[in-house]
């Protein structure tokens, strides 16, 4: 399965990235905001939903958002650098188009809210896949 490289410039594009990263595992220490660069980035081990027909796989991936003017975190202990989060969804809500709020929602209720000048996100796989220990499941 080829590595993914996705770009999101509108909410429909971001929906694709959200679906692709659903159930990704993220270490708290692997998320950060570079104030000077106006960039929020995170590394993750994403479940490769696109490879589901063969066997469950995970892939290391990087996701970053550019033109970020501020970050607010709720329900996540940012001092727990070894803490692990499960990404559930990413959404975008325009406020004063093209600016808006990107929200990353994690299992357990944690959120990261990004105030963005405009939506600009990139997801890229960073290498080989490995067998997933188990397939993520959700209550119906």
C-alpha cells in the first residue's frame, strides 16, 4: 500500500484527513505548537483504514496545520509527556471566513482547538506499515 500524502484546504478535504486518522494513537509529547512558524504539528501511529481489506496495519504519520494563530487545550494533561491519546475526529468551523477553528477531539473528552487564519493541513505517512495488534472498534 503506497504512503498517503493529503492536503486539506477546506472542510471537505479535512473530513478525508479526519477519516484517515480516526483511531490514531498520539503521545502527548509528540504534539506541539511552533509559535514563530504559526504551525501546530503532531506525530501519530494511525490505523491504516485503507488497508483494511488485507489485514490491519498501523503507519507512522505526521499531521500539521499552518497559519495557526493560537492553541487551546482542554481535558489533556500537557505535562504527562508519556501520556497516550486516541484521536477520534478533526473538524473545522469557519468563524470569519477564511479564518476559523480546527478542533481535534480525543477519546475521554480531550480537545485541542486551533485558531487558524485559514485552513491548511497536511498529512503524510513516514514509512513502512506494521501489523496492528487489534482493529479499533466503536459502539454502534
